[in-house]
C-alpha cells in the first residue's frame, strides 16, 4: 500500500452491464450470506459490524455481493477527529499540514490492513464511501444497479470489507480520504446512486449523516422547543434545517455550538431562533443558557450531534420530563446517558441514533436542494 497524497484523475465510465470492459471478472462462489457473515474472519459467529476482522480478498466474490472500485472514504466526525488528534501529536507541532495528512493516511491504511475494514478501535465508528460498480454477482434483488454506476454506500465502513492499494489525498476540512482500492457491498447493504445535480463531495458529506434529518422529521411537531447540540456541524445543521421545516414558524429551535465562527455561520442560515456559543460538556451552564432564551421552558426534544464525549447529561438535563433525547453522535456513551437520566430522576425517552431510515438518502438530499443557504454552506465546506 502506497501513501502518495497526490490526487489522480479518474476516467469516468458510463453505465455498462459488462464488467469485463472495466476489470477482469472475478469468480463468484455460492456460499454468500445476505448479511455478510461469510466475510467474517474473527470472531466466529459475529456479524460484520462488530467483527474484529473481515475478509478483504476480492480475487473472488460471493453470492449477493457488488464489487466497488473505491474513490473516496468519508470518515465520520468522531473517528476523524480522534485520528487527526493522534496524528498531530505523533508528528509534533513544528511540522507542516502535509506531515499530519501523511500520518492520518498511514493510520487509516493500517486500520484497513489489520481489520479488512475502516473500523476505528477507539471510537468504534467508521464512515462511508463512494465508488464505482465493477461487478455484480447473482442474488441481488436490485436489478436497476448496473456496472459502471457510481454509488455511495449507506452502510457503515465498520461493516464494509475494504482494501486500500494507495492513499491519494487527505482533506481534513471535510474528513475525506481519496484512495485507490476495492470494497464489496453485501446483498443487504443500502446504497444511493450519486445524483447529477449536486457536487460529488457535497453528496458524500451529506449522505454520511443522512439518517439524521428523517429522525427529526418523525419527532418534531409545531410549537415544540427543539435544542440541537453541535448544531453548526454537518448533522447538526441538517437537524436544525429539518426542525425548522417540520416544526414550522411556531417551533422554537435553539442551536448550540462551541465554535464562534461555526456558530456565526449557523446564525446566517436563519433556521434557528437562537444560537448559543457554549461548551456542551458544561451541563449546568448550558442548561441555564437554554432556559434563559426559552423563557424557562425545557426542551421537548433534544438532538445531540456533538463529536465529543461527556455531553450526554447536558442533553438530558435541559429536556423536560416525558420529553425525548436523540443521540445521533457516535461519541455517545449509553452508560452515561442511561444512568445519568436515572440519577437526576428524568423520565424521558432516549433514542440511539440510527444511520439508516427508509428513504433517508433522498430525504436528506431533497432537504439540501430545498434549503439554498444550507446547500451554499455545505458547498463551501465540503465541495
């Protein structure tokens, strides 16, 4: 595996059914499982996501698999932040950004080589990828998917067999890594074909958190107080935009973020009634600040989109009895959330963020298309 960090131009191939025109066709074995258990090397009996190691030998495929030529990995925010922090510390402060990017590239490549997937051992999270379909094996129900299609996987990289041959570039601002390599998508693995009307890097960034907005739409109602922790981040902005769209003018949407510049960008979108620059880990101060702008009303719904630890109790403390907290961030500790709510006597519903919802890709892309200021912000950040 080479770490080059030099973006390469890729030839765009049209949609074709003939895999032989792209790369040599791989033999297909019949012993495939829709959930991918046939690719689990350790431990026995595990599903791919919690598995320690996956089989990323793509010299042969299995029933139900789609082989992808991987172009870009989009690491989830919690994972990339942790990798970036370790890489920065390893190379020291007296170096340029390229050395940090080289260190990030080495860490990602090492993880994939060791585990057969991009599964961060510290955060337990991964991300998703964009690639081009090289070959389709029998057993797939999605007959509309064709060789040559460019798709984004909607299943986490923690359960996606992956091989990296070369790292081409690391883009720290968007947590994206351009690579040369291959991956397979199992028969049960969701995906989205890339649309033509939006920049690819924008689509990749948005689809990484596409499960957030539909969850907001399911729960927000007009007249509610909705508080979003980490509201200026990628998933946070989408949650705020959806809360405004679903809750209408009568919903009171409060966005929290610790970064003044990002908070100012959130203000400019006009989707929050109030934006507070606060540290989500300071439970007492954040609760007081929220109550000050809501006239003493606790949140009916809180959405935690922060990529830091120890923010669970803040979301719980500012939510009313019989309200709900939705933890979308992968940095969430179930133990802290469950025991913390019990400790303060809060009878609220706690939801674990699910990155998948029926139709979530199109739902979120439509939200971006219909919210011009959000689209413009994301294009500046990610495209």
